[in-house]
């Protein structure tokens, strides 16, 4: 299973809000950029709003970043959109055969590795800011 696409869409939304911060960013406008339904955008915007990353006003078109781009990490986005459940990036099959030596020991053998890998990924996301993502896009746009 892959990390939910909500993570990439969340980064897309926030980047678009930063790049177009002087205009009104409706869910329809954002949905065109993401190439999805505005309902999907509104759902993810609700998650980003609940996490304090965007400001939205019910019944009024437009959204804005609630914090400066340098103060939003990719880990903030990852957690805001519930890309995966807490400590569930890697899942282990539920009922291996306890009568088999591998089945009996597989979970206790690989769960620490999975946990360490998830922690390493989250540590890396904590180091990356939305500002860095927007900068990369701007740099690529000028090439």
C-alpha cells in the first residue's frame, strides 16, 4: 500500500496557495490545478484547516496559508492529512501461522525495522519546509 495521495495533494494545495497568494483561490480553481473534483479539495482543505495550516471561511470563496511557508514542514502536512495511521506506514499481515517458526516470529522481527524506517522518513519530512518545495518549483519553472 502506498501513502495516501492526500499527502501529495496537500502539498500541492499549500504550494498553490503560496504561489497565488494575491488572488482568490477557490476549491474549483485548486481542483483544476490538481485535476480532481472540488469536493476532494474541500475535504483536504478541511484537514489542513483543522491542523492550522490554512484559513478558510465558510461561505466565502478563497483560502490562504495560516502560517509562513518557512514555518510549514512536510511533516506538518503529512500529519494534517492523515496520510497513514500513527505508526502504521508499514503493515504486517495479521494472522501468520503460529505453528510455523517464521509465522511465529515474523512480526516481532520486522516491526522494529518498520518503526525505525517510518521514524527516519518522518525525521526527513520534518527537515523539509513548504518554502523549499515552492522554491524548487519556481526554479524548475524558470528553466
